[in-house]
């Protein structure tokens, strides 16, 4: 499903993505950065996935289209290797609370800070 709107907020700390009028999500830049679909974060298998801390104040610098299916986000820490597909955005939006809580638990378990 392709989004009908994709807007970076003026403060660059969140992204609003809409899939029609029914599904509109605001995704914090911090969440997008720490859950980036990049190999740098996700690894090449589940056991290679990395926990990224210290990104509480990260901002979105720019977005570039990738074909008709995704965007590449450049964050102000210069991370830009994640390709965010429409399906990935939809999953993040629909499961935001669960994914965020799992991330916070992971940080706590590893003694890391946001």
C-alpha cells in the first residue's frame, strides 16, 4: 500500500505518514533511527541485530525517494543506509507501541540509555 502523505515535521523530530484517511501515523525520528531497516542495525540475520542507544535527539535531515516503493532517510548523525519501504512504515505505524516498548526493554536489559 502506497502512502497518500509523507511529511517531515518542522522540528525534524518526527514523520507523519498517511495511508488514506483511515491510517495516519506519527513516527518519531528516534524510533525510525533505532529501528532502521539497514543492515547496520538489523544485521543480515536476527542474531546480528544491534541495539542502538543514544539517539533521543536525532533529527531527520532529508528523505529521498527509492523507486515507487520506499524512501531513504538521512538522519543528522549521518546514518542513511536504511531503505524504508511503505510496508515497513505501515508495520511501524500499526505496531508502534509494541515495537517501542520492546526497544525500551532491550535498552534497559543492556544497561543502555536513549
